[in-house]
C-alpha cells in the first residue's frame, strides 16, 4: 500500500466521504415530533385517565 503517496490519501478521503454519505442515506432519520395539546373552542381539554 503506497501510504507515502498523496494520491492514495486523496482517494481514501473521497472514498470515506462517499461511504459516510451512503450510510446517511440508508439509515433512518430521527423525526422530531411536536407535542400539541387538545383544544375545543380554544380552551384546553383535560385528558381522561384510562
């Protein structure tokens, strides 16, 4: 392996970045949900305990 060649490191870096990009496309993304309160007529409604 020619570790003293600059072209080796350029190609290695490009390959690593491409692999990370592909991994980001495949892995599921975390979805940030927004919690909202239930309102009727603009007034909050209490939750019934089940």
